[in-house]
């Protein structure tokens, strides 16, 4: 049994604290259990709580095996959502059906459950246009914009993934069981950090929304009330240093009040149409090969730190360039897509040599 699953169920630390423990444990000769103990302020009944977490981990492992559910741990760099590894509080474990696609660029598309015809049209318009690129549409399998985003991606042959608020035994809403199966059939998947039998209770939705924001390079909001799950996702993305975009709407339309406020508060950049959005979100998609000048961009600065054959860790680049994790990660992804760099390990890159 993986110790990370025990850590996932251990209640004495936050996800951010667990990540720090895990990071400090990489090169340590001591056990993960010992390092968890050392990071606790209240060490009362630690052995009892750790044993309880181990038992929960054992039960969940057996249940997942019976149900055919995959368990992805945060140290699995090939299968865990790569962008989610960049946030300060990722879950130690994700339970899922299907596979996460780390080969395509993840974009969260979220919005109102009670969408209008305008919202439906804009959602389909954006996702249809984006489907010509290697995009991975991330959303929450909810009613409204979420379902339109997922279904449109499937119809257009794009990759799409979903996060659930509750456990995998409690798909919500139930009417989306068929949509969830279509996501699987199209090569995508749906995931949660909650145990299998956890009900989709209200307190778990903001937790789920952080996964949508954290697993995506940017979040696009298409219709939302001022107080809504989509706004929580957008604000969480902003706190993570990720880009936020919003499709504006009529001032008198309640479902446009959320996106309009995000734009007015300068949390979100305006998204008027798919073409201008693409040029901001992922510029290399908007320009023909050979026409993109990176010399004055962050990508150009990054390349200058890569003499051929040198292995460079992302933390070195962050310190040298004094940029946010989000800015750096996106620029590194651009250079990977252009074939300039190769990823050779967790957060470690090398410049490609001629002929490779």
C-alpha cells in the first residue's frame, strides 16, 4: 500500500503542509510517517490517527480494485495532472476513471448551471474553435456550461476531463452518467480526491473547484452569477497566479454579472471571440510556424539559460528570471510544444540537440 494514500487520509495536516512534508521527505533517510510526526504541533494520539489513516487507505485500495478505479498519486509525474503539481495545495491522491491527458494544453471552461441561449452559443463557439488545437477542456460535469463544454469537446474530437465534488459512487447530477461515459469513451476521464462513497455535499464543491482551476493553465468563464461556483473557480485560479478570461454579456443579464465583474475588477481578461482569445492564451497556436519571434518574450529569456546538454530545474529558472510559477510553467510548455526543450524528469528540462 502506498504511504501517500495514508497521508491523503491523515487529518492532522493541510494539503499544503502535506506537500511540504513530502518535498522534505524526498532525500531523507527517515520514513514518511516520522516526517509527518515531526511536522505536527499537536502530537497527541499520533499513532492512533496514523493507524486510522492506514486502515482507511487499505479499505479504499481494496474498494478501488473491486470497482476498477485508478489511484493516481502526486509523485506519479506521468499520470497525475502535471499542471496541478504546480499549486501549493494539491491533493496527495486522485481517484479516477479513465486517464488524464498530459500531452494537451489544459483549459478550464466553467459557467452557469442556468445558462441562457447566449451562454450556450458562446460556449459551443469557443470550444468548437479551440478543438482544432491540442486542447484539453477541463470542467465539472455540472448542468449548464460545464455539460455543454464537455459535450462540444467530445463532438469535435477534443480531449476533455472532469472533476467531481463527491466520490465516484455519487456522480452528480445523476442525469450526467451518460455524459460521463461519453467522456470515457472519447479517451478522457473524471476524477475526485474524495473517497468512493463520499456524497456530493455542498462543502465539497469549492474543494472540487480548486482542482479545476489548479489543473488548468487558464480559466475561461462563460456566464455566471456573482455568487456562484464558477466565480469561486475563477478567483481560485487568480490566487494561483493563473490567467482568467471572461466572456462579457449584457449589463441587465444576471448570468453575465459574474463575468462582467471579473473583467471590471481586472481579475479576468476580456474574451470577445475565439481568435483573439487564442492569441492571448496560447500565441503559438495563432501564428504560423516560423513567424513567432520569441527573442523579446519570456520564452527567449528561458532559452538563454539552456546551453546544449545542460539540465535545468524549474526552480533555478524561477529564481533567475523572477517570475511566477504560472508564467514560468506556461512558457516552458510553449517551448516543449515548439520542440525546443525536452522534459527529462520532474521539473527538469534540457535543450534538444540537432536531429532529436
